[in-house]
């Protein structure tokens, strides 16, 4: 594992080679933030099964994924190039060949670069995790080096601890967004009078997933309740498209999707910040 640290925070990032047993066909192997610890209050991130266990599908910390838009081999539909992972057998749910990353650690940042190809597709991918004071930036850059354009569908999946539900005000509040959003009738979530998305009840015995009905026209700002810090703020450089939220007894997460198409010789770049 790779550590970035200052007086306030320590970020643990998975090493794409040394930590390969923690990767599967779902999450990007470069720039995977496994944990962030505060110097005063300890670990700040959880996961669907954390702290009892770990599996490559559920993950923990702040993984991110391109796996919703695999680039398939026309001759073998089950074989696909998944950006940030490698050549995968999707039917067997296994990685046949992991991509190789060049890793550069420079003070408070780690930069990982990889080149991947599966005709007619080819691209260069760059993932950077940087620590500045109490802000962690996860940045991505993808350049199409092949002969065909392809869709890019990426999302972050930060796993925050659930509020403990014991405070008098807003005990079930989870997050508040800077974009217009509506909550359809569902068993897990409601819109609180404060404007926060909140749990409908607590504790939960099962997981609750909801695709938000939103009208985002600007980059996203999310204010997230956190039991150790009070509030955490997330902000993106992009306007989210598809935008689900999910949580279970152990964790709550939001997944603002970046979606675009990258043409030959074109480059796309974007980032998301987390301020703790």
C-alpha cells in the first residue's frame, strides 16, 4: 500500500501490483483510496462489510469504477477491456490480464499511468490522488489513442460511516446537494425539512438503493454528515448524469456518474474533491 500523509490526514492508496488480491472486475486498480485516517479521530471511511470483512466486489474506502462501460471484443462478447482494470472475462467475472501501471509518488501525491488496448480501442489513462491540507483530490485523465471512439462511464463510490442516530437534531440526515433533487417514494430515504436526504428509519436490516431524480446543470457540491467530523464536503469538476445513492447498516454512499464519449485523439479530464 502507498501512504500520503500530512499533519491532519493519512491516505492509504492500494498498490496496483502489490495489492492485486484486493482487485476484481468492478473497481479501477489505479488510484483506489483504501482508507483515510484523521490524526485525532482515526479512520474516516468504511465499506459495505467493514470492519468485519473485505471482498473485491463491495470494496471499502473510496474506490471508483469504469466497469459500467466495458469495451467488448466483437468476436468474443464476454471478453472486454475494462479501463483501469485490464482484459476481463465478464461471464466468469474474472480478470484475465491486469493492466500495468507506472507509479510515481511525489510528496503529497501519487500519479499512476497505464496504456491499454483491445482493437479497435486504445487509450492512455492517468489517475492522481493528491493531499492538500484536509482536501483529497482524485483526478482522472483519459486520452484516446485508438482508431475508434468509445463511451466513458465513471463513478466514485465513497463509503462513509452511517450517522449514529443518537443526536437530537437531524439524527437520520445523510447528505445535502446543491442541485435540484426529488426523492421518489421508497422504503429507505426521505427528504428532510432541512433539505438533507435522510434515512426513513434506523437501524436498517438491509441495503437501500435509489436513483435520484435530479436536474443537475452545474458541478456538484455535497455536504455529508459524518459521525466523527460532523460534516464532510465533496465537490466535482463535472455535472453528474446518472446519480444513485446506496447504503446499508455499515455505510452510506453516493455515486455521481461522469459520462461522455472520447473520440480518437481526444482527451477527457475530470476530478472530485473530498474535504474532511
